[in-house]
């Protein structure tokens, strides 16, 4: 049996549905991609600039791959992960992952987006330790770390003068 790409299987299903009286389309689907360079670059969903262009309130999380436990055990800490989240709904909008295993992990992000999960569901999921996938906990936890740091940062109103 010859292997088919996921895209080919998707197009085949749409064609069969349409030939048998259905009305299947392939437009508007959430399609991830991976560039298999070293390290891998994987993306899915909206970029930060695309989300802002849609007028969305945006929160952005980034972590270095060096923070991921499995990357530490493999001594392979090259890369950065970035996630874009709707600031009003906490919906995951997109992600870009640069690092070993990124092509595997981006599918998990795609499923979270398709499922409409708020980022907290991924952040709080119990994932196998130590794995590259565990980096998703850390990535989405970085959103809360950023919020806590911003809240703890004094404003000019909090700084005593004179």
C-alpha cells in the first residue's frame, strides 16, 4: 500500500463526498506545516500580526527550547516556541515552534485550536515527563508568568516621590 499525504486523503474524501451528492469543501481548514530543517520550524493558525490585523486583543507567550525538560536531557536547546492567544477569550489562535520535534508537537496545538480549548486547558494538562510535548505546559504557563510580572511591576502612581 502506497502512503498518501494527509492533504491528498482530505481532497479524496471531499471529491468522493461531492460525487455522491455531498457538498464538501477544503477551504477554511486549519492546516499546519513543518519545514524539516535543523531544527524543525512548524506553524499553525494565526500569526501575531494576522491576529492583530483582525482587530483581536492578543496575548503572546514565548519560551526558549532550553526551558523544556526533554531538550535539557538531550542537550539540544536550540530554538524558540511562540503561541498567540486571544486576550479576551483565552482561545489559542496559533503557534510557531522552532526546535527539534516541532513538527510532532504542532499537531497537538492544531487539535487544541480545532477543539476551541482555552490555553489554560493545555497549560494545566498532565503531560508525560520528560518529553518535548511537555513544553506546551511551559509555553502557556509563560502567559501567566508575564501577567504576574506585569501586575507586580510598579506603575508611576505606585512609586513614592520626594
